[in-house]
């Protein structure tokens, strides 16, 4: 079993409040869940209205599949004009990790 976790640090464009931020971030989180069957959550910068940290996790028997899914997720988020991806970090857990 391989587990991949993707952490996306985002800068949001024309957002003036936490409420506006949620209206921009929630649809993307829902789209990632629906399209790629991954676990997704807004996991950081919760009190900042122009920043968001989205965490994505995928599990599969093949590490190549996990890589493909997380790459697709990153591209989907980066394609949204409301977001600028400041950083993307991937972490792994595999069968040889204790």
C-alpha cells in the first residue's frame, strides 16, 4: 500500500473576507473529491482570507497511480485563475516505512 499526501499552499486573488475565501475554496475541494476520489481538506491558513492550504491524500497499491492522481489534482488547482500556487509538497508512506 502506498499513501501520497499533497500539500498545496495557495494565494487567493480578489478575496476580501473569510466568507469569500470559503466560497472560492469549497467548490475546488468538492471537485477534487468528485473527480479523483481523494481525501481533501482545507488544512491551514484558516484565519487568513488571502491564503489557503489544501491537503490531498490518495491511497493505492501502485505508487505510479498515486503519483498520477496527485499530479492531476495539482494541475486542476493550478488551472483555477483564482489561485496562485505558492508551493506544492508531496509526502509518501510506503510498505517499507515503519
